[in-house]
């Protein structure tokens, strides 16, 4: 049976760019590091990604790796830092997803509310437009221009009671056409 090289020897060979030593280092520590990463992240896929990322980084920077006294301690420390980054990145991601979702919902609701309001307003104006001319004019002056009944009577040359009757009749007709109208429109009409 062939003896495994010591971790210190493997580390030195990895630092010098020996790919077989790098593979032996990976095989020697992968399982231990994977168990640790799964315990921390509680996600096997993310744990595998973190370990793979660590070993890719080690290989790409092998010529810059420091000499170490304990290879297992160095690898666990480097993995711990990567896991902390994964956790931080996931928290930031979730925070952004939450904020995006909230702002999108507000924007969607705002857009839908605006569209609904415009459709309702258009339908209401069509209902008002169907009224007889004098009734429509009295209603418009009272509800839109906010003129008092005496002012409208004076401008239209009618009695105040006639104007009140026209406004009330207009309201009744609009209510009949709008039996499914939202509460807000009733508030506008009252």
C-alpha cells in the first residue's frame, strides 16, 4: 500500500504548481470540508459550490499561497470565510428581492389603480353625457364647478327648486346606471 504524502508536502507542491499534488490535496480534504459547509449552509448544492470556488481560487493563485503550518486549519479558515460571504450575499439578495417585490407590487397596484380610475372616470363622464342638456349642465356646474344652487339658477335662468330637482334626478339616473359602482364614486356623487 502506497503512503499518502504529508499535508505540508502536498501544500508545498501545490504552491509550486503541481497539478497531481493539487488533486491529492482536494481528495484528502474535500469530504471534511463538505461536511462542514453543509452544516453551516444547510444546502448541499451551495456547499459544493463554495468548496469548488475555494479550490479553484487556490489553484488560480497557487503561486501566491503562503506557507502554512497547518493545511487543514488553513483550508477550514478559508472555507469559513467563503461560507460567510455566501451567507452575506444570500441575505443581501433576499433583501433586494424583498424590496423589489414590494416596489413592483406598489407600482403594479398604482398602475392598475390609475387605469381603473381612468376607466371609471370615462364611464362616469359617459353616464353624465347621456343626461338631458339642462340636467347635465346643472349637474356639471354643481358637482364639477362647485357652484351653489342659487348661482346655477341665476346663470341658467331657472328657479332654485328646478335646479335642485335636476341635480337630484341626475344623481338618481347615474346611480341606477352605476349599481356596481365602487364606494368611492358614490362619495364623489354625494
